[in-house]
């Protein structure tokens, strides 16, 4: 199954579970009929974040850095660097564990003094 067909199935399931979802960002690989399908069948806006042809070297793309930062946080958990889990439930639990560690560190961080 190709990425666009899998994205169509995934977005259908996600919109059924999360009714308030209105906007999804995707990279240039998901252009074409998937954009029209999302708008017509799911009432969902699929915004494509494209890289410009005149860019050279590394360029931070709008919204894409959010996904890259999320993956970087996951990779800080050594167990998630490789796919060691035997079940999807185990992998999902490891993602929750990793994000819980991140959020508890942020909550426990001392507030800067306001002088």
C-alpha cells in the first residue's frame, strides 16, 4: 500500500475519533487527490508544506520543525531508537512514557525569577 492510500485510511480513522480536527499538515509527497478527498469526504483541510525549488542546503520549513522536534524527543529514549517492541501496544506505551518524561521535566523546571 502506498503512502497516499495509507494516509487516506489513517485520516479517515483519525477524523472519526477526533471530531474537532480541522487542519492537518503534510509534506509534498501527499499532494494530489488526497487533498481533495480530505476536503470533500472528511471536511478536513490538508495543508501541504512544500520546499521551494530555489532553496539550497538546510532550510527550516514552516511547521515541519514541530514534527522533527517530536521525533528527536522520542529518539532520546534509548528504547525507541530501534524498533524493539513486539506489539503496537508496547510501542505506544513507550511513546507515552517518553512524552510523560518530557512533560514532567518541563513542569518541574524552575520558573525564571521576574525582577
